[in-house]
């Protein structure tokens, strides 16, 4: 079925927003299995295996994985709540809406926040962090690996290196909601203390899980806190379950955990490095195709994330009618958010999407913008680039 046929049939649309993402069939099948009890040995085995694979995905030897029902924002809150006492000084590196959200959470928790802000369309640079770290001592620095509002990706290894060199005792806490599973993250090698994400992005699951991978120093920081002003959000209460899932603290999202095990199995079957390369390739192909129609990447070169594209419209294109046109063609993409609302569109290409989905997006955009004058030029570009890469549309 073509996308327009799907739409005419009133059928399912292709979800190409930067999360939630389309969910692969085998993951949907895992989700649709009869619900298991949380003490069922089959469920316990899935949970144990998912937790092991999660830690393996980010190369963290002694980390505690924490997977709870919730979303990325809960994971952000838990990261701060469990590592920092009230009034602790913390540096927030922000390159968009989600760095700003981290600051709002830190303010809500009574931390003393300073921020280092990237230039618009850029990620925070090692130089900016170096300068900020020379001003004051911090207990922690937060980073957004990929900010979904701007499509920018921080050079995590370089930035973490600067933090380690300047203030080795500061914890490095990384919001990887739009990154984990789609781009390389080597927690131990890069000296990261905590990585957090949500299920609905590059892991390729539906929304519903908050995931944290907590390194040894972050675990020690929690143990040093006299109290944590949250019951559900205190990872020490979850720890026994994460160390041995055959128990109960609060009911896990059992179907989602079974699906997480399947999503991670898919990642390891494909091979993480192959998967990261696929994300790079799909980003490149999509941007080349849409460039043919006059779209321009919003983030500066060298700052562009492979998990989503944030694009300026061609001259004269009205944002609302373009988004509506795409929707009517069966493709759901997103408007800009924050300062970029109405100025850019955002297209997700993470998780388990491939050449077929990318081609569908470009074809739909071509139909919306060029209509009957279309000679399929953008489509041709996509096919040519895919061919150069040795990829076929299946
Ligand atoms: C980088 C980033 N951080 C945090 C969040 C918040 O996650 P959630 O919407 O799952 O609460 C998002 C959501 O898009 C995000 O992209």
C-alpha cells in the first residue's frame, strides 16, 4: 500500500515525529502477549535479561539499571533527586527545550543552578563548558546528548573529557532520551555517571518506561544522601528489584518490560555499531532528499544529531499547511517547539526505521510541495543515495 492509499483507507499513518516512533512488528507482538504477573518466572527472566542488555548497550560494567513505569521526564527528575542534596550547586548545559526542562526540575528540587547555553542551532561546546567550570565548583553537570527541540547533538566524549579534567569530582548526568540506542554512548570509557532515557525514542518501543543506567559514583551519591523527598522516585527502593527482579516494590509495566527485552534483543541482533551507522545513513538520505525540495538543516554542521532532523522550510512554505498536507498523505511529522514553533519541522528517524520509511517521507513531501508538477526528482535523489550506500528499499 502506498502512503496515500493508507490514508484514503483511513488506515494507520507513518509516525515520523521525534518520538514516539513506529514500533516494529516483533516488538508489538511481544507487547501483545498475555500479561504476565510480576513474579512469574517467565517475566522475571525477561526483566533480568532486559536489565543486563541495557547496561551492555552503554558499556557500563558496574552500573545499576533502573527501569520503572514513567517517561523520560521522570527519569530526569530521578537523576537529580537521587544524587544531589537541596542547595547543591549544579551546572546545566542546555541547547534547547530539554536542557531548560532540566533546569526547571533542578529549581523545583531546590538545587542551586547555573547554566551554560549553546548558541542557537548548536550544541554546548567543550570550550563553553571549560569557561563555565573555571568560575565555580559544582557537584554535578547535566548534559543533553541530543536535544529534540533543536536537533543538536553534543560531543559527549569531548565535553565529558573537559568536565573530568576541570572538576573530576563533579557527577556527569546525561539526558539521553533522544540518543540511547541510536548513537554510541560508552559510559565507562567516557566517564559518564548516569544516562537516562525513555522507551519511545531510539529504543523503538512505545512510550511508558523511564530508564536510568546509574554508574558507581552516582550510586554512592545516593547512598550519601540522608533522605530523598520521594517514595516512588527513590531508586534505593527499586534497587532490590533491579538486582533481582523476582520481588515486588511497585508493579512494573510487565508487557512493556517483555517488549523492552525484545527491543534490546533486536539491537544486539543488528549489532549496536551497525544500528548507529544505520541512523547516520537514514539521517543523511532524508536530508539529501528534502534538500532537493528546498529544506535546510537547522542545526549547524557538526552539531546535527542522527536521530532526528530539524529543518527550515523552503521559502514561501506555510508550516501549518505543510504539516497538514503531510498528515493527509499519511505521514505524521512534528512542528518546532519552544522558540522554533512554526519555524521548523522535526522529523524523527530513530529506532527501527529504514530506507522505506525515509523514502515515504520524501515522496509525501514532494507530493505536498510540488503536486502535479512533480517529476519525482527528490524521490530519485533518495533512491540514488540509497543505491550508493548499497541499500535497497524493501
Ligand atoms: C531530550 C529529551 N529529554 C527529555 C524528554 C522528556 O521525555 P518524556 O516526554 O518522555 O517525558 C524528551 C522528550 O521528547 C527529550 O527529547
